C-alpha cells in the first residue's frame, strides 16, 4: 500500500495511459484504494487548446466543499504559446471548475474574459471546447 494519497492518484492517472489488457484491472484496483482524503486534495491541472495547441492552461483546483471530492474549482492561467499573432494579451487569468464523473472522465467549465466555455471528456485525451459565439476547438486536459 502506498503511504501518500497523492502518489496513489498520480499512479492511477499514469495507468490510464497504458495500452495493455490488464490496464482496466490495474486502474480499478488503484482507484478503489484511494481514500476520500486523497480525492479531497488540490489538483494541478494542465492543458492545451486550439487547433495547433497554441494556448496552454495551468490551474490549481481544490474541492468546492469539504463534503465532496467530485467538484473542484480554482484560478486558471491561459497563456498563448503559438508562433502566430493573436488579438489580446498573451496571458489571461480565469477560473476552472471541474466535475469528476469517474476516475478519468471530467466535465470542465472555463471562465475567461466573461465567457463560459465547456468541455466534457477524458483526461489526457482530446475533446472539444465549446464557447458561445466562438468556433469549437480541440482541448486536452491532464493532471500533473
């Protein structure tokens, strides 16, 4: 048994990237061993979005209440890292809200410049970020 709850969570997320038949069994075993305290700690979330991955996301989210380990929120920094020019500042502050649907599935809301954008998908896999009056763009989120 692992002493550190955060280490167990990191191990579970790394196991998600494995492509072996035993992956499901291994991830299930590690996820089942996670305590409520491990789920309730702050999470470091990183990501990239845009057709060429020209924007990076970094956020530290914490549980919204002490009674839940499924809803997280916290400050987010979005940084333009693309080589092409764009309108606006290179770095913007915002807010990230996460709802953990399972050990890998997540629903995310990004609040940036007064807009509320949504994403539903799996950690470490591309999904679509939908913003009002904007083109839908690829987004990938992962836990650090």
